[in-house]
């Protein structure tokens, strides 16, 4: 909103006249350096890095070495669409969970059987004390071991899987 600017003529009280303003910017205000200080970066006309100084692309990381940032939010496995909402799992465990879920999803007929089968497979393959919640509407607050938690969707079914103990 613009702030009014008072205007006056001789012998009359000032009148308030709104002044047009530029639209508000969502960018932070620019910071300028005092003119007496030297510029921290000399101005350049090109941001091109010489080929010798450019980093070479690293080879595709191994499954166990991939950082959590490389976990895809959306992926399709064996005809099922997966959407990972939250996880702290390493890539290899995340991929194992989604692949196992896709395999089990085709063999069970209801959510309860999916939860039981996925928990059983995780206990057998990745150690004991996995827990699984499956459904279209649930709330949860769980304690879990570090790097052993995932909340995701397989098609339209929500799954929460974690290890504790």
C-alpha cells in the first residue's frame, strides 16, 4: 500500500494525495557496498570455466553409496507407482523396500496381508523388529532406529515402515 504524501498550497492546510508505488517484490533487498570499499569480486563478462578446471562427472554411484538426496520422490517399479514422502533410509534399503512392496502388492488381496507380508520379509531379510502400517487413512507417531524409517505410497495406498528395538 502506498503511503500518502502531503501537498499544500499557500494558506491552505496540506491535503493527502496517494502516490503510486511499484509492486512489492518478494526478493530480498539488494545490498550495496559503500563506494570506498573495494568490490569483493572483480566484475567479469563471462562465467565460463575453462575445460581443464571443470570437474569431471563421477561414475554412477553404487547402490549402497548413494546419498539420501538421490532418492527419487516418484518412481515406477513393476507397474506400480511409488511416491516417497519421508525417509531417512540409505538408497539400497529404500530400493529394497520398494521392490519388495511391488512384489508383495501383486500377491495379496488386502491391506492387512500387505502389512503382514512386508513386515515378515523385512524381518527375514534385514533383521528383526520391523513394523508396518498400511492403509488409506491413518495417523502415526513412532520412534525408530536411525536410517530405518520410510513413509511412502504405492499407487494410492499409504505405507509406513520402520524398525525399532
